[in-house]
């Protein structure tokens, strides 16, 4: 009897987790950007935060970053331009959990602000 009860609980848990993945969307990735005071090599410095607002983690996050170039170093493990010059990989493809405590943050300096619109991700509920 106990084995059947444990199986039923595990089954319901797995069904619920699959349901969460269906409710998660790319739009749950919020990208905010703020211009900072001062210049770096004559260019405006920006701070960018990529936050996942979904209950499930999101991995393999790609953002649009056409022509991205920064006059200050950006850690490639945090933001790495892909070879196509149009997309960037966030957090080295690793999962970003839910909420501000798991947000990915970076700084860059440029003559113009880059949009960093989320393009794709893999939703992972566990």
C-alpha cells in the first residue's frame, strides 16, 4: 500500500513539473539595462541584468546583440558573442534560476545601447 502511495505522489509531482514548463516562456527572461555615470574610453557604460521570472530554470539563453563590441572587457563566461555577429550566449549556456538572486549581470561600454532581446532558451524543470 505504501509503495502505491509513493508511486502516486511521484507521478503527480512529475506531471506538475511538466505543467510548469508549459507555462514558462521566453518572455519570462527580463533584460534590464541602465546607463552609468561617467565614460569608459569616451563611451557610455551600461549595466545589464538578465533575470529569469519563471519557476523553472532556463539554460542555453541566446540574446540578440548585433554588432556587439565593448570598449571594456566583458567576461565571456557571462556574455559571449557567437560567431554570427548577431547573437550572444548568456552565462556560458548554464541555467539561470528564478529571481533576482540568480540573475546574470554584466557591464559594457559602447557608443550606443544594445537591445539584448532574448531570442531562445531551453526551459528545464526538475
